[in-house]
């Protein structure tokens, strides 16, 4: 069987009679407001825990310190845009190493693929910021306005002072939370304590206030007002995830074979000949996206598992076994129908491929991170002119080398040439001797090099082809660390060879 | 491909009637807020018309609605250009005030000058000297160490300011390589002889007899500018005939042509055409190309 996912909103509506005349229904539909009911249970507790951990990480991280010496910031995680540096604890990334960030994103994507093929939309249900903040905002709503029934009643009641007070208080707390969300975000881009002082005294850069304002707006509108519509209409991820499920993916599912036929049940009545579902609507009442899980897998479902908790509570009350709604694969009901034992198949083709890809990516990234040095050099050879004949018959080539000193200390380097005899090094406007360069800590320095080959070498067979491979190296004069690059030295082609 | 809308069995929703290889699309209604965003965008664009310049209008002549903000892209560009100019002026002031040697020892000013010089070179000098200052026949390569009029910072600066054989400038660098055959000063054979002698400076003569004969002519006429040993003279822009660098070409025929018809390359004077700071930047840039000479102590 294949995973077919339908839209719950439309199923919940009473089916309209077919209109053969091509008469169309409404083009636009108003949102049906959802009042999720409070629920408690294993998965609700898990969600609280995830919320505390993720929000904790988000708010606390910018305040962690990490000593990097006097020449670099001491913030553990910092995206220093003006200075083009990304600090992450012991890792410091320069702009040209942004592939580490790419690698991180690839790793995150692959992990998402793996978890989605194993357990469905666990990201959506537990860890997605949209889910976490919506959960938080619903909690505030419940705290101020009461649970589902009270909120529904309040919305229907006329605008009294109490109602205005309750609504205003809700929105006020939402705004405070939104400001705090945007406020925490900017701390990742600047020194948190000093930015905090700046923000409070009104001296922080305009960009910081604008970022906070923007994120306040998005948090308030997406978490407070838009909620499940973000997931249903705006987010592309649910559509992609649908392609990652298969018959062995664990999804939050209702077991129709156990639950049907459903119907009200009076205490003491026999359970024979009927399903366990008493049609109490508890699963519908707690659903934050407003669907009926009993209609099967649906596009809107973020797999938050709150309906499992709700149903289990009811099952306990009516003394039936738990798990009428549970994490289940699509293959399981089929297996039960055939009288087979439902199988758990976590190891499958796609999970193996995802796991291997994750291992590979992590290994490549880890190797790169562990073996990268704090010294790099690049060579840019002059192409215009290719070479310069000098008055004494010697030939000069020009190179621009860039030295990247990633260490947090000033370093002195010597420049060494090899690969060809008699090469002489000079530098225009050099203050010290031409083969000595000093590079400031955590800095890049461009150095113009002029390399001259004497006339006898130019005429010798060494340069007969008009080019010779040479090597330019820089050596740290204290530590002996070396970075080097191969390049070529060019001169006129010798006449005996003729033009090729 | 397009059929009448059908009702999808599973969902009870009508399809759009479009069918792509059996794949159909449900015709679900759009959420209302989406529509409102669309309206908001229309409203915003109307505000845009009011705020910014927008419609062309006929007011006796064609003009346009200026917008209440008084915004103009042209004014914006002028303002940005003025801002750049003002930013540059900070450095230009220092460059104008300081000597070339002082600028050279100030790393920041030097960096600004080399960058500015490279840009100005591309705009003004590259047509004759090439984008890499590599020169062409008759137009010197500025990367090498052979300088007709001297290669110190001050020499280059003077050449830039006053030009070479640029008659509009009183202080221009002047000298003349006559056409010795053309002007009837030397005969054909005398020119050939002197060419043999000149080739001899670099050990390339092929007729020792002729070279010996040419030596007399060289001593009488040519050595006045090129010196007796052929090493030339910066003050008169007379090239060194002993080195490996030839402005017009060092083969026998080209040297013959040079002696017979003369040469007289021209470079414009840039003082007055470019501002002083830019000329200083150019001098520093050209000097840094690798052949710049240091002043003799």
C-alpha cells in the first residue's frame, strides 16, 4: 500500500452535492479558528521537555563565553558579520570556509531525512520553531483565557471589560515573548553583554532594533495569529516530507481495525461486536491543526502526538487498552488484517542510504575540521604582462601571494622560492628585507612578489619551453609551519624551438 | 489535457479538470488571508505611486508625477558620488600635501595611491601603454628597468606632469632623434655602418669592417646624446643602446629605419588634465610596477 495523504479540512466539511453544471464552490475560505484543548501524557511531557531544551539553548547560547585570547571575541557562538568570522566554541570559520556551514546544513538535512523516514514528521511535531512557539503561545492563551471551552465561550461573548482585559493581556504577553525572541536573535551577531547594554540605553545600532522589530512581527504573527496555517499553506517542508514516508514509517495513526465501528458506549455495556472508539472527539479537541486523525494520514498533521495522549486518557477511563491512536506504520494494519505479526522495520534501503550519507558527510567534515591548519597561502600569478624582459637580459615574473594568518598572534614569515636555479626575490616598496613578511593576528596580507631569473638561466634549456614549474613557500620563523603553492615561471620561448 | 472538473472520490473535492498523465489537482479554495495579502500588495503599490515618481503626465509638455517624497534616482546617484568624492578627499588632501617619498613610507596612503593609480592608469594610460603597462612598439613597457627619461619617483612624476615632446607644455621633455638619411646628413652606407656599430654594443654585428667605419660616425654624431659607450642619457631621453630593451625593435632593419628616418614619440602632459593627487598616485603606481629606480645618493 502506498501512503496517500489527503486534506483533512475538506474531509471535515459536509460533502457538497455534485454540481454537473460546473458551478464552483467558494474561491476563498475563511480560517476555522482552532481551540486546542489541554492534554497531559507522555508525549505532552516530551513536548514540554523539548520546548524547555530548545528555547533554553536558543536564549542561553549567546551568553556562553569561550576564551580565545585578547585578539578575538570571547563569545562562544558568534556570527561576526562586519569582520567576516564565525565562531563556534573551538571552531573559527573564515568566509572562504563557508563550506563547513554548507556541510552542516547538508548534515542537518540528511538527519531530517533519516528521522522522517523512520518516524515521520517528528521535526514538525516537536522541534520546529513554529511548533515550539505556537505551543508556547497557546499555553499563554490558556493561562489567561482558560481552556478550550472557556476560550470558545469568550470568543462568542460580547465585548465586555473582562473580555477586553483578557484579550489584551494575551496579546501583550505574546508581544513580550516576541520581543524576547527577536532580542535573543541579535545577540548571535554581536557581543551579547555589550549589545544588551546598548539596547537598554538606546545606543545599539539601528540594524539591531530593526532586526528585533522584524522578528517581533514574525513571531507575533506566525506564532500568535497564523499558527497552523504556516504549516499547511506556507511551509514547503511538509510537501517534501510526504515523499519520504513509506509503508514502514512510524506515523501517528488511528487503528481503524481496532476502533471501528465507533459509537457511544455506556458503562457496563458489552464491547463485543463494536470498536473501541467511543467517538468522544477528544483527539479532535486537542489537535493544534484542527483535523480528525481518524480520517487517516493528512497533509495538515504535524504529528505532534497529542491525540495519542488524549486517546490514552480516555482509554484508561473506559478501561480499554491504550494505543487506539499510536505511532504505527501503514503496513501494520494490513499485517493484522492478514493475521500476521506486525513487523518493525527500521533498517531499510532508504534508512541505510541516509545513515551512510550522514556518516560520510560527518566524516568528511570532521576530517576537514581536525586537519585544517591556522596558516594558508594562495598565489595569483600576473597574467598581464606574462613576464617582463629586463635590460640585462634577465626576465622577471610578478606574483601576488595572500597569507592567511588564522592564529591569534602576530607571525613572521620567510618567503622561500624553489624549483629553479638563480631566482632572485624583490618586492616594491618593501620596508624590511624582501623575503620577510609580518602578518597581524587573525589577518590576511597581500604581498607583491617580483621574481627574477638571470639572463643565463633564461637562455638555458631550463626555460626552453617558456615556462618552468616553481614553488613559493612561506615558513613561520618561530614555529616552522609551512604553507606552499606551486606556480610557474614564464619567459620567452627559446628561438631554436620556434613558435609552436 | 483539460476536461470538465471532476469530483475526487477520496476527498470529495472537485479537481481543476487538468490532467497530467493521470495526475490531477484538487481545486481547494484559497485561504482568505492570502487574498488579503494580495489586496495589501495592491494598496502598497498605490502608496508607491504617491510616494515615488510614477506616471507620465501631460502638462503642456510631457512630465511625470514627482511623488511626495521628492525622491529621484538621479539625485541619489549624485549624492552617492559626492559621498565617495568626500571620502576620497580625505586621502587626496594628504597625498597633495606630502612628498612622494613620504607617501611611499605610509602604508595606508601607499595602498590608497596604488589602488587609485591602477584605476587612473586604466582610464588614461592603458590606450598607449597597455592595460598591464606592458607597452607596444614605440610605447615603452613600464614594467621593466629601462627608463628613457629616468625611473625614480620624481623622474616619473615630471614625465607625467609635463609629457614628452608635448608642445603645449613649456616644461615638456624635449629631444630629437633626427632622420639622418631623410635629412641628408648621412648617406645610405654611412647609416648601414653606424647600424653595424650599434649592433656591436650587444655583440650582434655581422660586418666588423662596417662596424669599424660606423664607429667614427657614432663618435661624431650619436655620442652627443647616446654617449660614447652607447649607454644613453636620461636628461635627453636617449636610450641605452647596449641593453636588451629596444623601444622600436632591436633587429638590424628596425635600427636602420630608426637612424634613417628618426624617431620622436609623444606623450601628453597630464598636469591640468588630471588633478595633482591623481598624478602623484600614477607616479607611485608606475614606480611600483617593478622597474622603479631609487634616486642616486
